[in-house]
């Protein structure tokens, strides 16, 4: 059985209209996990818990003494009854780490591609920072899909990282009719994916709605990416 910790909310930060960044204070504890894994959380003392991917790397968690989660919310700003009324200081039950979707302890590829849909950016952000903090020579592509231009979480951070020569960022929106949107539109295509893959020896990680993964996986195969280099985390609306 995974361990269960009771951690206090450090802060809740607005990320997008439909998501919040939830930071939990570790205090003097150390929480060991792999980049990409998840936890089950809920207000302390109740039985209802839901899964969320950890959005920061283990190295960041150790440094900041914080667990970071990207939580999807509804139109009222609520994540659901499992977190109702949570605010700074609220005790939260944390069970984990959980899941087999995580960055491998060793790999031979020199290029990585992260494909995210919506809040599926959370585990991929953890992987991204893990690589940046541990493996400086690897080049990274980030292909991020959201419904509308205001639904890209962590976008200022990602754009800052992409300002160097190591990270390439592409965004696409699936439902926006905004005239001032100059980046990608609609579902991912072969040309868009191909521009992010420098060679078939690219290790790919995908997280997002099932429809995105079902669409992207065969395109990656068409571009010569072997099955062993395509790693996916599927989730439903209540998760991540």
C-alpha cells in the first residue's frame, strides 16, 4: 500500500480559467517519486480522493519542500467535493506515489518530445524539469494542445525556456476562432509532428485526453518512431 501523508496547502494559484496550481507543503519531509508519477488527494478525514499527476520534478520538490499539482476546475472554480473549500493551511491527505508513467532512470536517445493536451502538461512538466536539472545535453520538443489560447498552463515558463536553443515549443488550439491567434489550429498533423522530430530515435511522452493520444500515436508511428519509444498516460476528466 502507498504511504498516506497529511500535508497543508501552501498556496493555490490561478493557472488558467479551468485549472489551478495547488502547492502542498512538505515541511521537513522528503517525498520520493519519479518524474511523471501521480498522487491521490482529498481533504483530510474524508474518503473521497482523486488522482493528479505531480507537476514538478523530484529535484524541485526536494529544493522547494513542496508538492505541486495542476488541478482542473469547473465553471465555478471548484475542483470537486474532494477539495471543496481548500485554501492555504487546509490539511490534505496525499496517497502515493502512484503510476507506471514516469521518466526512465536511463535512456540512450538524445532527443525528447513531450506531447500534452490540456492539464496533461502536468507530468510532462515534471519530466521536462527533471531532464533540465539532470541531463544537460538532451534536446527537447514540447507540443502543447489546448481548447483555447487562454488554457495553456505554465505558458510563460515554457515560452521562457523555449527562448534558448535547447527547447522547441509549438502550440495548437482546437476550438478557438480568435483572429489574433497565429500558432497552430486543429488536431495535430503529420507536418506539425514531423517538424518536432529530428530523427526516428526520438523518445516521446504523451499525456492528455484519450482522443489526442489515439490520434497522435499512429502519426508518430508513420514518422518512424518505434513503439518502444512512445510512452503514454491516459486520463479522464477527473484526473490530472
